[in-house]
């Protein structure tokens, strides 16, 4: 019985009181990080079947003008400037590097994000709607 009383007094001593005070917050933080990890994993796995469901085509390598030059992308189609891959209209992220895709405006040639619904310079609609792909 004396051992239990000494253990309780040791835990309630000043140096360990702060640990007892922040322990619930540490526990909540760890549980929150674990739930975030599960959510991100679910979102990544849920994107796997989109290609079959929506008939999204594979990325195509862009032709290069010269050996050291950037790939030449056709206007109005999304592409990844980092990997040099071209995607069909409606794609927003590169499947190789997971970066945002860009597209050049079909009218004025301004480079913008592939998720933009219209050109920021001339206002030309890009063909991208709020949904996943245009019909």
C-alpha cells in the first residue's frame, strides 16, 4: 500500500504535472494525424478507378523541337511542363509527378492552370466545367 501512495505522490509532483496536462493534447494530435493519413490514403486510392469510369486517356509525350528546348504543346490541351506529358481536356493533375497541369489559351496563347474555366487575359472559355470532364 505504501508503494502505491509513493507512486501517486511521485506522479503528482511538480516536474510531471506538465506532462499530465499536455498528454490529452498529444493524444488528440496523434489521433488527428492518423485520421488525416487515412483520409489522404483514401483519396489517393479513390482516384484509381477514374480512368476506367470516365474513359480518361493516358498521357502522351509531347514532341520536342530541339534536344534542350521545352516541349511544344498544342494550344487548348492540358500538359505538364515538368514531365512533358500531354493530357486530354478535363485533366487537372499530372499522373507522373502529381503537379498541376497548365494549358495555353487557344486564342491568345496565355499559359494558365488547366482547372481554369476561362482565360484570364482574353476571357475565352477553356472547355473545362466545374465537373470532372466535359461531356
